[in-house]
C-alpha cells in the first residue's frame, strides 16, 4: 500500500482536526461578545456619569465654581459625590470633563424665567481600552486597541 493511499484511508485524528477548525470562529465569537458587552457597559457608565454631573451642576448656585465642578467630576467618574470610589471608565490622557456655562438673554421675556438664563454644558472624553482587541489580529483582522469618543449633555441651570 502506498503512503499516499494510506493517508487518505486513515481517519485517526479527524475529530481533533474538526475541533480545531471550529475553535477559530468560537474564539472570535467569545472575544466579540466579551469586548462589545464591556464596551456597551462602559459607554452606558459614561452617559450616566455625564447626566449625573449635568444634573448636579444645574442645581448648585454657581456651576462655574471649581469646588462644584470637582464634585461633578467625581459624580462623572465614580457615581458618588464623596471622595474615593472606583472609576467606571477612563479618559486616558485627556481631561475627563469639560464644563461650559452659556448665558442667554431673556430680557424680552421670550422664555419663562429670569432676565438671563444659564445653560450648563458638560462633556466627557472617554478612552476605552479593549484588552481582547488583538485577538482579531491573530485571525487576519486588524487589532482594535483603543477607542476614543466623547459624550455630552446640556441642561438649563436652576440653582438652589
């Protein structure tokens, strides 16, 4: 019997070969599920933090006060006003929060409220590291690495 014919008739190791063929898509599927689940969780934490910081700054007397902005930044990153806590996401090298206060002239009474209406704008710079992003490079794709984006919210200032 020739060696070539023996290779085609021998079926030992067929199960492991089929398993290895199925392992590649399985690893990619698990990496996708893990990475995108974590990305959605981090994005939701950033959105919630920006909303909390905006709400806080709309209720303080002066949203431009550095002490108020420090509390808002803690709300943004950790979800609590007191110092400490674990940051839910990272801004990387960028400033985690940008705050601006816009004043709208309301002397003619177009809007209900005082003669000057203040609008609080809070923006956050989010840097999301994807630890399993390089798994995609193993199978011919490009590694995802780091995703950077910003989230913002705007609300009217009411004060105390």
